[in-house]
C-alpha cells in the first residue's frame, strides 16, 4: 500500500516476476476503487504477460476479471461490451452496468 497526497495517474501496479503488487491510497479514495484496483492488479499476477496482441490487457486479461468479480464480490456483468469500432472514440464509451447479487 502506497500513500499519495492527491489522486495519482497510476492507482496501482503489479510485478508478476516478483509476485508483488502495489495499490495507492489517496484522500477521497472509495472502498470500491480500492477493491477494483486490487482485483485488477491481482489479475495481472495471475495472468502475467500473455503471448498475444496487447500482452498486458489483451483478451486473456479481459476474460479473467469477469470470473474474479463474481467469485470475490458477487458481481455479474449484465451485458458484454460491444467491440470497439473505428467510428466510436474509446473515451466516449461508458462502462457496462453491473448487477450485484
């Protein structure tokens, strides 16, 4: 756990080779933000660097947190995210809604 006086750019990081991760606490961070960042970094430790395009956040990585959310927090995604098209800017898409069991 690291501490910061304001919201950092990177909320956490993982080093799979050393089986180490870090999550940054800052004023105003919500418990859900901490859990989401922790799950993200734990997924990096579990999956590691995949031998595919987008080695850190590729298809293998994206498929894994879905099962972790359900197992850890009872969260199930209602809809699968639509594939990114060239006509839809990445920053304008909204996250898919979640349903808590």
